[in-house]
C-alpha cells in the first residue's frame, strides 16, 4: 500500500506538470503567432495613414497641373518691407515755373481722390497728410509734385487733404488742422496724421512720413535757417502724430489767429501728457522752404505769448472738442481732397 500510494501521488503530480508545460507552450505559440501577425498589422495601419495622406497629395498635383491658383483666389498680399526698396535718399528738387497741375496729375496715375495704396504689398501705416492753405496755389503745386512720388516710394497708404480757409478773416493754421483731422476721419480711420506747411518740400525720402510711439517733428533743418533746428522745443512746419496721440492732447488750440505760437502751444500740450518729441537724424530731416513773404491776413499774432501762458489751464476745453466750423465744400480732385471751411474770425 505504501508503495502504491507513493506511485499514485507521483503520477498525479506528473499529470499536473505535463498539463502546465502544455499550457505554457500553448501560450508561447499564441504569443509567437501574434508576434508574427502583429507586424503586418502595423504595416497595414501605416499604409492606411499613407492612403489618408494620398488624396491631398493628389489634389496638390492636380491643382498644380490644372488652372493656376491666382486665377481662382487672389494672391495673399504681404505686408510691405520694413525698409522700402524704392527709397533714393537725398534728391535734387526742381521748382519749374512752367509746371502745371495736369503734368502732376499725369505723373501720378495711381492716385485717386488724393489717395494711394501700394499695388503689391499692404502698407505698414495709413497716413493722412493735412495741409492748411489759403492763396498759395503755386506752393501747393510744387508740394504735390514732390510729395506724391516721395510718399509712393515709401510704400504708404496715404491721402492728401488741403484745408482751405474761406473768406478774408485772419488766418488760423491750427484750427484748420483740427478741421482736417476731424474731416479726414470721416473718410477713413487714418492711424497717422502729418500736419504739413504748404511751402515745405522734403529733400530726402529716408525722412519717413509715418508715426512713432511718440509725437514726431520732421523738420530739423531747412534751407533758410542753415539746416539747423531753430530752437530747442521747436515743433513747427511738419509734424506727425498718431490718431490717439492727437486726441490725447485735444488737438491744436483754436484760438491762435495770425502768425506764430500755435506750434509751441502743441508742444506744451504734448509735454503736459508726458510725451516726448522725437526727430529723425538731421541729415535726413531736411526741407526746402519755397521763398515767400508774410501773407496779408496772417499778420504776427501779438497775443501769442499771453495765450501760451494759459495752455495748461485751457487745453482740456480748447481743442478738437470745441472746434466749431461750417464746411463750405468738399471737392475730390485727382491729387487731393479740397475742404473749404468757414472757421469764423477772432473773438475780439
Ligand atoms: C512757421 C512754421 C509754421 C507755423 C508758422 C507760424 C516753419 C518751417 N513753419 O512758418 O509751421 O508755425 O511759422 O504760424 O517753421 N498759410 C497759407 N496761406 C496764408 C498763410 C499761411 O496757406 O495766407 C499756411 C501755409 O501752409 C504756410 C503755413 O500756413 O506754409 C505757415 O505760414 P507761413 O509759411 O507764412 O509761416 P512761416 O514760414 O513762418
Ligand atoms: Mn512758410
């Protein structure tokens, strides 16, 4: 019995061991089978991916061999380069007495209603040029003759506005410029404004007619003053301010009638807002002022020093927000928008 029970135990254990070995080898076989078939599965999924990509490749090929893209969809217009490749630097200016408006018009076919956009890129800034004017037709012609190609070489989107003071009352440059700002914004949301004397012609197209983070004075020097800054803080002639900067100072004062002071008043407003006037380098910010005498109706403003003394007290209520005027006409000529305006007369 002892031997029999021993044998029985042994055969039972052997059965278990054999069963275990069998099941292990079955598992190993299954694993091996899966291992073999796993590879083709991966290959299949990779093929599936390639197949998914394939139609777009085919589409690309098809589209490149059929009608060109630009026939159906407009080409994306890229931003103009930081530095225009069209700039020429210092220029020889000409002031021919035989020059006619029709000549300047035919030289600037790309300009419509005083507005221009570069044809092959999106301009970096949209700039309105505001020119206060009365009875300076010859100066205006010379300025248009030089300024249009100058601005086009700078690849700007621009519009030129001439603001004509109607009647014979004393001239008010600053108020006309306020009117120009308010009227130009009715046409387009210009982001930059250049306040520009009619008789100043820029000599170097590296003097960029764009706005900066701070108000910019563009006339460092001019022929008549030996190309030197007239005095520290001088802010006359041609200045550039963004829409927001000009709004922040409430524009120019409306109360300077006659010659002088209004440019200093704007400087005071800028300084009151803790802004800082910037200027391009002197060799670039050069202008030729077409010779002129003092105009009748623009006599020296004897009141200007008194007015300058009260700027910090009145700027909030004297400026863009109190600029009242009557628009006489808005004429859209090929090379500029002509706004004739009745701005009243001095209250004295
Ligand atoms: C200086 C300033 C100018 C202004 C002025 C004082 C420079 C280069 N310019 O110019 O910005 O501060 O002093 O008011 O320093 N205008 C007419 N018709 C007139 C009178 C004036 O169109 O009958 C316009 C025109 O755009 C002219 C501007 O007003 O350029 C300034 O008058 P200005 O040229 O007689 O004065 P000016 O040269 O002393
Ligand atoms: Mn002048």
